[in-house]
C-alpha cells in the first residue's frame, strides 16, 4: 500500500512526542514495521493526495548530484524547456551540433540527475540537436517551468536549488555559458584579448548569472540591456580555469570541468 506524505508527517510528529512504534501504530493504523522504518529513514517516495508537487511525490532534493544538477540547471535556464506529453513531461535542451562534446555532456548530466532512464539526442535542424528525456518529475526538479517564455515571467530559485548553486557555482556558470554565452578572442591593436559574453532577455536569469559570478569573485559589466561581459584579464583567466579555450572534451566527474564551448 502506498502511504501519503501526510501519514509520514503525522508519524514524525508522534515520534518527536516520544511515542513508541506500537503506540504510533495503534493511533494511526499504520503497521508497526512501517513506523519502525520511518523512524530511522524516510522512504524514497511518498504520494500526496493534494499533490503538494506536480507529480504528488515527496522528493529528497539533497540527494541530487549537485555538480550535474547545477550544470543542467544552467542549460535549462538558457536553452531548455519542459513540455507536457500525454501522461508525462519532456525536458528538452537545444544544443548546437557544432559542439558534440557539449551535447554529450548535457546527456550525461540528464542521465545523472534522472538515472532510471537514458536521455535521447534528436537532430532537429542542420545545426541544432535536442537532448530530451521523459519523466513525470521534471516540473518538480525545475519549478521555474511555466507557460510562456522565461523572460515574460518571474524566474527565481527555490532554497534547495540555491543551496546547490552555492555548492557548485562553477558548474552553474558553465551551464549558462554553454547555453547562452560565448568566449571570443579579440584583437585589440595587435594585442590578443579574451572576452566572455552572456546574453539573455530575462533580467532574473541575468541576475542569477551575475550572482554566481559574484560568488566566484569574478567582476563583470553590462554591455547592454541583455548582455553581461567579462573583460578583465584576471577575470577571463578565472573563467578559463573551468570553461577554457580548448576544444570541448567529455566530462566524467565533478572535478573534470575544463570544458570549453569556444576555441
């Protein structure tokens, strides 16, 4: 039998009051072995009739792989969307086919966040591929989902998302740059100059990007209403540490972060 989130919370309250497993079972009608298990470890999934989340499931967001989720969150805020598909939801990330290693990294990140199944890569246009995966949980994992374009609605992070971004700001910035950013090499009067740019029409998403840069101690400036630029030599060198000028390569762990989108 599937137990509800309300059942679990009621048991936790009685545990806090000092009741025994037998006493809790007698009061709630929940079997004593279930009460015993809940006393020591929450179940991985609980349904809620009132659907506190879109899928009606209690999620343990702290169990998400932080490095993969932070990167995927950056990609989603830039070039991602979630669409209803019959009884499920489909997460779609649009990628440039010129950068196959980024497509592969996107797929790996999705698979790490949702390991029960594998993401698919579908070529949509000559220079565009879509990495997608179906799950009823995507609106829970990306609560920024909503009708209309992102820059037409408020975009803010849930506390649990902000905690992950605070743990992995480099991965979050990397995801945003891989989606809506670029690294360019300029020639200023014969002097080679590296610059990074990030463009988005959502002021909220720009604020999330610059907030992560601030956390990393990287200075930035607004070039125009929709673009953030990083020019200073020390700042671009810091970004090169985890974005970098080299050809993209496949990412295998949280420490393997020197993946670049642009030569």
